[in-house]
C-alpha cells in the first residue's frame, strides 16, 4: 500500500500511528487526519519529490483517497468523537487533495511547483538568458513587419515562422526533460538553476506562439488593411 503521510499520533485520540496508508484516518477513533503545514503535494500522495513521477500511481491514490475522505462519509457517524470537526477536516482534505492532483498530473504545473519547493522561482530569474533563441526572436520581428506590409501573403509567412517555432519548442522541451532526468538522479541545485532558465525560455517561445495566433486572427479580420 502507498504511505501518504507521516505522523506519530492521532490529533484527536492520541493513538500512536506507526503506519498511515491510503485511508488517512485514525483506525482507533475514525477521525480524518488534517494536512500539516509542512506537508507538500508529493508527501500527500506518498511519492518521492521528483519530476518523473508515476501518473498511474497518482491517479489510483487520488481516487482511493477521494472515496475514503468524502465529507458524506463523516456526516452522520455517531461513533466519531466530533462529527463537525470530521466534516470540516474532510472538506479541507478534499480541497488540498484536488489541488495536489491537478498540480502533479500537469507537467508545467509540476515543474513550477517543484522548483518553488526548492527555492527557485522561474518568474524572478535574473542573469544569463542565453537559452532563449535570439535568432527566432529576431525572425518574429521580421515576420510581424512582413505581415503588416503584405497582409495578402500573411498566412504563408506566419505558417513558415510557426513551423520553425514548433521545432524550437520541441528542442526546448527535450532540453528541459534532460535537466529533469539529471536532477532526479543527482539532486544538484545547479541542475535546477539550469532547468529554470530552460523553462523560462520555453515560456518565452510559448508567448510568441500566442502572438502568432493573434496576428493570424487580425489578418483574417482584415485589420491590417
């Protein structure tokens, strides 16, 4: 079974809890155990903090916990020491569980979350941005000029640029995954810093991709005429 969190004693009856598994409640008194302030999403799901996680394991644990911790299961149990407290804790648990699940199964959210846990904020990076493809950025400025100057040929120009942009995104994603593999093996802060810059570069490319679509929409509406 999957060990999802660690604690020494039940918060309500004080029973020592040597092994807490997917139920996440005290078998002695039946009370759900609240999330502690120092638990992260990886601990909630009982998995190692890393980028390459087992999504199937996450999903199985999520649905097991959802069934066991649903507030309805605590709404009318007279055997509980505090029914209202149990309902309140279960509601909070389900909220946190959903947030954790949505984060861990989304690759981009997982990356940002793990980096933040390790003290790296990709939105506040300074210094070397060499990983951002400057040639592609320059090509985008030229493409925008070409579209404004010749709206009739805009679609062909945008399609050509978008082809190169997609290839650049694929290269960027491959580089990100390489650093993720390196970090999962080595656990080195330097690897995380490099990874963060690559993620920032990918975000830059994706912002260009959104701009391409905006230019395409404006062209279809004839706004450059």
